[in-house]
C-alpha cells in the first residue's frame, strides 16, 4: 500500500471516529476486511472507493462504541455514588453477628442454599435456622428481603453463565460451581486431604 493512500485513509478514520489515536487501528481492520473479501488490489479505483467506505463504517462503529462505553461507565459511576437500596443493607450486614453476617454476604453475592451449606459446612437444619434469624432481623430493621438479597442486579447474562457452569462442574468433578460479580466462573472441589 502506498504511504499516501494509508495517510488518506488514516485521516478519514480520524475524522469519522473523532479519535486520532485509534485511526490507524481502524485502517488496519479495514485492510483485513479487504483481504478477506479478496479486494486487496488497491490500484483499482473501485477497490479503493470500497475500502474508503469500509474505513468510514469501521470508524463510525468505533465512535458509537466509544460513546456507549462512556455512557455505560458514567451510569455505573452514578450508581456507585448514589445511595441505593444496597447501601441501606450495608450497615445492616455490618451490625449482624458473625454467624449471620457470613450467610447474608453469601446470599447477597448470589449463592444458593446448597452452596452456602457447603461453604460453611452447615447442616440443612442449621442453615435454615440462620436464614430464619436473618429474615427476622431484616423485618425488624424494616428491610425487604427479596430486593436487597437477590445479588442478581449486576446486568450479567445469568442464563448463559448458569448454562456454562454445568459442563465446567462435570469436567472438573466439582461439588458446585458459581461465578464472581464480574461473571468469571469458578468450580469448588473437595480437598484431597478430607
């Protein structure tokens, strides 16, 4: 490719995307599309015009993606700064006795009864007693259990995450599988020393 054509395409990408730093990356992506499409003969005017269109479209997509990213990040930051229902639950959890606090934290993070029982090595009866005590304390504090203790308000694709957990669980011969708040999967297996 001639340096003049590359410079023209980079200028077009910078103008359309509004990001000079990302312009060369946009041109490189467009060139890959041209090679995949078999339109890599840039001496042909039709191919050069087609490539300009690809650069223009890729740059516009890059600009839209950047604006979405900024909007998503600012919404996330606003949610973190605004006192919400989760913030009301934090002092409540901090004031709980240690035995109930750990159950509350595990419930907030989205763990099931089976997972909590396994992690804390509790019988079903002991876990039920702690959950009942936790619900009573929540009612006394005026908190609504279903909203504060869902742990599922993070905007993740929980269905896909749950679908991916079973094959991981079976492949790694685990006791249970879950995910962290960012959606990263993990599998818990029994210790070989037990």
